[in-house]
């Protein structure tokens, strides 16, 4: 296997908060290959967004301390100079943010926001950049792209705006695309269109994709690999089949169990994972999931952090790993 | 609005005719003057007459000097306009850099110093600051004249010298208020999601700041600057008195002292109109700045 596009090793993010230091990401390691889609799933507050914002240096430096390494094509994003990082943002890594209603500047036209991104990475005339921008808008399926260039964000619907945000992220043909809950704010049909669009672009350009979501349906649809995050740690990762079909961590099982079955009509109560994720200012000493875990089969659960260990490689060459003291097949 | 202006002025105690005549007068002269000024008419009648004339641009005649109110105001207007615009310039020159710096480094030394300075600027009385500045720059140092006004066309150097101190006093006060607004609006703009999008595009920091932070922080700034300008245009009475600045504030004060109803009414009406005009301009600027308001 050739060197992966992105290699994240022992990523840790600590935020200064009024309630003391918060360990938001705690030793996250993963890789993304060219043309591969890695889905990162987990509840709100599990550190998904922070872990990718940290990669691009988009966390406020005053409050965030980021350690570890994240090599994009062998070059560490976390230690590079601010100027080099600026060059990488765009052509190296494109990012799509969660909320299309707020991630575009309301007082600048769509065209301007696209053109400035294109012109920040190369000598392109305004007219040529504008042509390119119109092409991108057409590519993401915006009707009448020439006219859309002169529109302001508020003149477009949420779905259309998210297409614009995606067009901006793609405008410099990034090697890696990070989509942070990119479709969460959209309705399901628009979401499907956008997923198709990204898959199409990915197969054309060989882009690596990190897709952050808490929608397991989306994961099953687009991802090659899944990484389940909880309490700022990776608690389970592996191929989509391994993780979704043979979940090894009690938390992953809880997530999958919480999916409502649409075929089942009636007054059945929705299954949930009881409790809330631990506050990053106050993580439990043992397994991060222990306070909510329905199994707790091992005495070490409460006191000792389980390592991420291989639980099987049934899906193919990639290992299926989970951080739990639970034996595989132990009772749910 | 004109009713309020008229009514308020009528509430000012004292008899203008008595004041005009001095301590010794006879009843005949008093009656004659009263009849000529129209003050013997019922209030409603007086109001209708005044409002009717005001509509045609005739604000009446000063009890005191006999000049028309419009010409009195016309004489004073250039001085007030000059001071107001100079002050707002000083205010913006202070507030925009200081507020922006504070917002960029919240809770830093710069921010704390700026907060303390603007607090001082807001709370120190204008007359005190004016007197201190006069003592220092006109008295001890002797660099600037202590007051007065020369039209720009007659003596540009003297005009600028005499404008500087009063403009600084009112500019510091307005600037202190505006600094607070700039700080909070830049801070808010900095935290907006779209700023992160701009950074993620790989834009140079300066470009992100100018077009995605400052550009968006401009909207609240326009509003507060408009309010401050309206306040300055309606005559900063205290500063005009201390610096012997022949503006509208001074005129209004003199009119109050001599119960010169027509002048006072005219001045107040003008302030109200100025306030409305500035609000109109602010609204128009808004549509120019914010596409969301445009149709």
C-alpha cells in the first residue's frame, strides 16, 4: 500500500475554558488514503469537529493547544509555518462546514467569495477566475451559474448555499476534502444529491474525504472506513462492514441500536444510549464510556483506559480495532 | 413634532417682553410690544401662525435682535457643521484603530488600556477637559488660541488652529462611545462562521480581516456614528460656550436666557430635522452596505 494521503498520529487538543482545561481530543490516530472516504461518527461533543479544525489550524490559538502530528503528503500540518499553512488551505485541504446559513459572508456576492479563494492560490485574472467559479457552480449543480455569481447568500436556499460552500471547498482541487456535518442542516433529498455529488467528484479527482457526521445512514452510503469517536478518543474503527455489522464497542452497539426502524410501526419507544457524554473538563479515569456502559464486564473498566486493539480483520486488509475491555460477543 | 417643540418652549418660565424692556418700562410700550410679537394671542392661535409660517421657511423674528431666525441660524450653521464633522473625524480616528486592536486581543494590555481610556472619555465632563486643554495648549504652551472662530475662507491656518481643541474635546467623548461599539462589533464579526470559511479558503490574513471581519463590522459602526453625528450637530452647548464657538448650541443657550421664543423654537426644530435627516442618511447607507436590506 502506498503512503496514505493524510496520516494523523496521536492528535491531542486541549482547550482553555472558564471551567478549567478541557481535553477535547485525546490521542487520535488514523489515516486517509487517496480516493478513500473515512467517516467520523459520534455524538455531539465527542470531539469530531475540533479534531479536524485542529488539522487546519482553525482553532483560536489563544485557547487551543494542539499536539501530535498530521502529515499531509508527508508534510506536517501542525508544525508548518503560517504562510505554508495558508497555501495548503484550499489546494491541500478543502473544508465544508456544518451550517450553510452562516458559513458564507452575507455581504459579499457568491462570485466574489469563490473568486477570492481561486485567486489566493495562483496568478489568475479576475475574468478567468470568474469563469472558473461559474464552472464550479455548474459542477455542484447550481442552476444558472452565471447569474448566481452576482447573487448574495441570502438570495439562495440552504441547499443551494451548501452547494456554494462545497464549490468553494473544491475550488482549488483539494487533495483532501473535509466535510464537517456538511449535510446535517439539509433535508434528506438535498442531502442525497450532495452525497452523490461528492462521490462523483471524488471518483473524478481521486480526492480523499473525511466525512464527519452523526448520521449512520450516510456512513453506510458513502464511507469506506468508519471511525467512532467518544470522549475525544477513537473507540472503534474499521471498514464500514466490520463496524456496522460487527460492532465491538458497547458504544457503537448503542449507537446502532438507537437507529429507529422505520418498518416497525407502533408505540415502541425509541432506543437510546442513556446519559450524556462526559464533560471534556472531567473525563473518567478508566474507559471513557464506562459511566454510561450497559456491560461493564471487566474490573479494569472503571480504572484503566483500554487501548485500541485489533478485534478482527474480517473485512479485508484493514484491521478492525476497538478500545474496550469487553470480549467480543459479550452480552449487550 | 412641531407641537412638542412649540409646547416645550412655552413651558420656559419668564416673560420675554419684560426681559427685553429691562426694569423700567410703561404699560403702553409693554402692550404695544406684546401685540407686535403676537404673544397676546391664545396659544393655539400662536402655534398655528408659527407652524404655518415655518412651513414656508419663515421662522419668525428674534425678540432680542430683530433679525430673522433663519438668518441667525444661517450665520451659526457653518460653525456648527465644521465642529461636528471635525469631531466625528477625530472620533473615528480614535475609535476604529483602538476598538479594532482591543477586539483582536481581548483582555490584553491594549484592550484594558483602551477600556479604561474610553471609560474616562465617557465620564470626564466636557467642560473640564476643555478647560484643561485650554490651560495646557493655549496657556502654558501657548501653541493654540483659546477659542473663537474664523471662517475657513478668511484664514485657513487660524481656522484649523481654532478648530483643533474643541474638535478634540467632543471627538474624544464621541470616540470613547464609538470605541466600545467598534470593539464589540469587530469581536462579533471575528467569531462569525464565515470568517472560518474565509480562512479555510487559504486567504491571506489581511484579506480575511478586511473583507470578512471589518466589512461586516461596518454596519453597527454606521449606526452609532450617525447617532453621534446627530448629537454633535444639535450643538454641543458646553464646548461651544467654553471655546466661544459661535455655533447653534450657543445660539440656543442665549435664546433660552433671553426667552427669545422664536429663535429657540427655530433652533430646536432644526435639531429635530437634522436628527431625522441623519437617520435617513444612515438608513440609505445601510442599504448600500448590507445587501440583505436591498431589494
